[in-house]
């Protein structure tokens, strides 16, 4: 079960995943005024495989299949940052590790949003 949803604040970075190798990550409530979203996926140390899927749902504790945002999963690259920008209106988002991170490294996924 994810932690209770925190609410995004303009310009404040929030960790959706922190040094993770698997799991759904933290759920973030998105204010209805936010239209612009930035995700940074950081491969930490050596990553030989792994991917992250950014997802949305209308409830923070939704137990069904969350809807993907921005297409398919993003492959995590070791010792690199991948920046994803997208627009839209969302209630809650998360960054699910869709393919486990292997090779000894981890992934951190940050969110920043704005109107």
C-alpha cells in the first residue's frame, strides 16, 4: 500500500521513488491548477536493467490498473538523468518500477509541477 498522498506544490520537487529497485512508489496529489509536469528519472550507480512507468489514477489508493502517462515504460540508464515533460490534468500520479532495477544500482524519480 502506498503512503498517503502528499500534495504537490509549485516548484517543489517531490520523490515518487527514492533509491528503489522495485515497487509502486509514492503517490502524489496534483492540484487541479497544474498543467505542466516534469519527471526526472535518475539511475544511481550501475543499472543493467530496469524501467519506470509514470501512471495516473483518480484515487490515491486505487487498487486497479493505473493509466500510463506519456507512453510506455522508460528504461533506466545507469548514472544518468532522463527528463520527461508532459502536460495535462491529473488527480494522482506515481512512478511504478515496471521492470525491476538490477545490476546493483537503484532509481530515484522526482516530480515538479506548475500551472
